[in-house]
C-alpha cells in the first residue's frame, strides 16, 4: 500500500516502488462520538517490527476500498 497525497487516502502500491513516501502525520485526539468511522481502515501500530506484544494503538486511515482489503494485504 501507499499513501495518496492528493486524495488523502491509503491506496494500492505502485509497481517497483518499494518505499513510497509518507507525509508527516499530525496526531490529535477526537472523542469517539465525533470520529469518522465510514471508509476507514484501523491500521495497527507496533513498537517493533515483531508484531508480538508490542502493539500500541491504531490509526484510522481513510480509504476508498473496503477495510478488509488492507487486512488481507497485511
């Protein structure tokens, strides 16, 4: 996957592009009742490359695809 800067969404990776650029992300707290949940992929964040006991939280990334697509592509 890669980040589509113009669309502000997660999208398909381009062929032969192994490390696409990612913009700086500003993190801010939003109450659960005001958070947008439609068309979002809950992307897990880990401390290390090992996806064991290093889970921290999830980022809600906008997507035009079904969120299940990114789970299966993981």
